[in-house]
C-alpha cells in the first residue's frame, strides 16, 4: 500500500495499523479526513515501532509535535479534526516520521 492515499470516512472513527517498520524503508502513505470524526481516527505503528513528527494548524502554529521517537500514534482528534485535515507517514526502515495539517488547533495529536 506504499504511495497510496487513504480517505478516512467513518464518523465513528477507526484505527489504521502501519506495517512493521523493519523492511518498510521508503514506505509512504497519505491520509485525508473525509468525514469529521466523533471518535478519533488513529494511525498507529506496529508494536514496538516509534514515530516522531509535527502537526500544524491553519493558525500557522506547531499545534502538536513529538521530536523524539517515543510516539506510537498520530490521532485525528474526535470532534476537533475537520474534513480536509491530512497526515503523511514515512518510514526509513528504522523509524516512522509523520506530519499533519489541521484546520483546527489540536485537530491532530501524537500519543503513546
């Protein structure tokens, strides 16, 4: 599924699990919110894999960031994320890197 764009279109939200980072060097996927979620959309790493990244809001600020490889999840936050918000994930075969763009402050967060 590398290189694909996925549209998040279930109001109730769901979780997408990325492939194991080992052997995934060069993997890239893009996610777009198609339906604003009432339960979070979660992009999660396989067990033990880590991610770092930044999420920016339309106000121009760094709305969320994790600059160490300690996060497991990029979340499109329930009742905050909006249609058109997006996120990208990239693997170098060792870690996951993520960036997100949200029209709302804290529409995308990193946890785990």
